[in-house]
C-alpha cells in the first residue's frame, strides 16, 4: 500500500545502513549550487546541495565540503567562496562541476564575474553569495563551513534547479 511503511527484519550492516540512508536522502529535494573559490591557493569549484541559511544578522550561510573533493584545499587555502544558486538552465554546468572534469574545463562552460573576495559569480545565476569562511566544523566525510556573506547578487526571474530522486527538476 502506498504511504505505509513496510516492516522487515532490519539488516544492520554498515553498508546496508549507508545505502538505506542514501536512498532516503534521495527523497529530500534540494536546491543546486555551484560553489567557487579563487585566490592564492588556486581556482576551484564544486556542485553542492548541502547549502542553507544560518542567519540574516549577520548574513551567514552553511556549506558542506567533501574532504576528498578537488576543491577542498583551494577552498581551505583561500578562505573565501562564492555560492551560486543555479537556474533550471544550468543542468549541464552542474554536471561539469559535480564530476571529475578538470577545473579549467569546468570554468570554460560559463561566464564568470570576480567579486570582492575574489570569488567567482556565475553570470546568469539566480543569486550569488560572496562569502568569507569564518569557522569550520568536522562533519565526518565533510567539513561544515560557516560563511559570512560579504556581497549578494540577485537576478530577475528564472526557475530554480533542484535535485530530487537522483535527477534534476525545474521549480
């Protein structure tokens, strides 16, 4: 029956719990972002859904960064990021930044504007948040970045891009 939990004998192996968790999280729709950094530690970027508002006083975002990401050391070294909120037109760009594509090919897929911190704002993003990383917490496989927003850019119109059930959707 639809909507009712199925009772089964629990399989408590670590791999099964991890797979069950990943399948359940696929049901949680999330906005898609490209997070960029540029500076002395290099230029890098990654696709992210683990982004949320923390406070508007002062404006603060939370961003999760995988410790095995190619962007990890440039982000940590630069201490700044730009969070770009993607529109439904950016599916292909999200795939570039979400895979193993070399960094120069990622950035060649779009036009970018350098912001105050040196972060790169995606031209045509629904919104861009130029941020300074103010603290970092350990989140096991990820670092949890707390970021003070230095500058915000917002565009007119466009549909948001979300990731749900392992696929992209326009909202």
